[in-house]
C-alpha cells in the first residue's frame, strides 16, 4: 500500500506501531518463569519447556560430535561449496574488524594508558529454525566467535518434530568451528547457559536472533552478567531510492526480507510517485508467482494493514528523516550518484547500509561478508550488528609515575573529602612520602 507523507502519517504510524513492541509484559512474565524453573530444576525444566512450547520430548540436549561430522559428510557438494564461499568471506571481514594490537598511549610525561583485550572464554549461539533453516545465521555467528579466538563455541537450535536438529545447520556450524552442539527450546536453553545445569555449563556470552521471547531471554541473560546483543528480532528492511531505480529489482528486494514471516517489515521510501506505483504493480505480479507457504506470507505483509509499505515523501530530506525514525535493520540506497552522495552526507541510522543496484539484501545476508545479524525493531538507533568485536572483552590500563601522582594528589584529596571517603585520599597522600615510612 502507498502512504504519502505527511498526509498519511497517522495511518503509517499505526501500521508500524507493533514493530516497536518487543517488550510484552505477559510474555516477559513467561520468560522469567522459565528462567526461575531452570534455576530450580535445571535440565528437567528445559525438557519441560521444550515439550510444552516445541511439542518435542528430549532425553538429551547434547548432540554428539559424530552427528555434526556426519552432517558435514552428507552435505551435497553444491551446498558445501556455497557454505565455504560465504564462510571464508565472513571470516575475512571479521578478522579485519579486530583491533590491530593492544594500545598504550601517553597522556602526558607522567601518565600512560591503554587497553588490552582477549576473547570471551565461551559463547552459546542461538540459531532459530522454526520458520526454516538459517545456515547463514549459523555461519555468521560461528565465524565471529572463531575469528575472535573463542575456544568454546556452543551452537543451540530448536528441535524438529522428530527431536533432531537441522543437519545442514549443524554442518555449517561445524565447518565454521563450533565445538559443541545442542537442541532444545530457545528460552530454556538461554536460561540453561546463563544459570548452568547438569547438561549445560555456563558461558560468558550468549548471542543470536529470534522473536520477542528470545530477545527477552537475552535481556535476562545480560542482567545475569552475560555478554549479548539485544534487539535481534523479526527481520525488517528499507529501500531508499529515486526515479533512477529499477522498480522490478526494488520489488524483488522488498520481498527478500518480507518472506521471513508476517512479523517482518519491508518498506520503500522514495520521492517518485511513478516509481511507487510501478513497484506496487511489480509486487502484485511477482508475489503471484511465489509458491506456498511463502506467497501467503508476502500477501499478508503487503496487504492493507501489513508491515509492507510504499512511502512517498516530498523531498530527499523527508526520506532521510523517515529512515532515521524507522531505524531499519537492513537499508539499501539505490539513487543517482548525486542523490546517493546527498543521502550519505546525512547521519543515517541503520544496522547496515547497502549501496547501489548490485548490492541486494540477499548478497549481504549470505555472501558479501559483512554481518547480517543486526538490530531490528528500531534498535539500530542505539545498537549495532554482531561481529567478532562482540566476542572480545576489554580491560583498560593505566600507570602513573611518582611525579604524576604527586600532581594529582590535591584533586584526589579534595574529591575524597567531598564524597566522605577519607581512605581514598589517604591512600594517595601516603605516597607523597616514602611508601615504607
């Protein structure tokens, strides 16, 4: 449906309102209940949650390494080649994002400071498969951890109806360097790796996308001291283009993210009414060619009231204002070189920004090499995509010589007196004389 800004502001806001709602109080109470049950009953609680929410009873959550190795051996050659192509590019990009070296700098003649870093000692990576296998997500998560140097990488995924994990997802994770493999209910598994059970040892970091329940579970993990990334919920995308864009290709790109599910958001923003109308016609034609069940998802998304929207703005600045209000997970700019330069000159808020007609969302999702594990639901306003840097912990360092401390003692003592912390001041003042006096 076409929305004209500012005339249709209220109608568009109503369509996209639920996109910003990841925190549902009732769902939060359910997630807290699962965490409390896992804290009390451990493995039995994970088993019960998996039976309740996934309709599968599991005698064991751990998948033997031989199963993962067998999944690698059974991969069709074409799929193995595709995984390897994408994995190597993702690893190269993640390696380039790591800090070059531990830093040490001089603040003044008497003060040095810097930062040292090391990989997390363990991570659990959640890969959802309920809407279909996500080999690409497994590859990206595992590559980030492996490149960072994390020694223990545990992959977790929901069970299929027969209690097994998707074989290709296991294979992709094994090829990437995952060291452990588990299957079970997502919220319960996150609770298990957060709190520890007989089967699940706690980890330093827990990462992975999913619906609101998974996001809430990640939040509880963070409150328990685990490194994580929040806001990795239902997929969303935005294409900003001018009259030079190919409407057929724009429609294809909008359908790329929309087919993830009816809770996705897929938005076109442009100044061209003609382009809007041509994209709308192309969507109708292309969606009719898609097989079920994806066709029904696409029809629902781009029908009236769905989160598929074609937004017509009066000028380029209005387009940019809408982008920053929407804060998309995936963003594509398909404009003339002049307009592209104008758009990029403004501070765009987006999880990723893809440039030009030859950089579709699907390329970034799979093979470009940059991360596609990105903040959704407007969280790009404050959060970033997941890379190898998220798998590191940093320690700041500092060193004063005697003269440097001597110069700072007046400030230290004054602040200590004001805050009522005399020992702070005395510890510094004691060094103004010989330490052994």
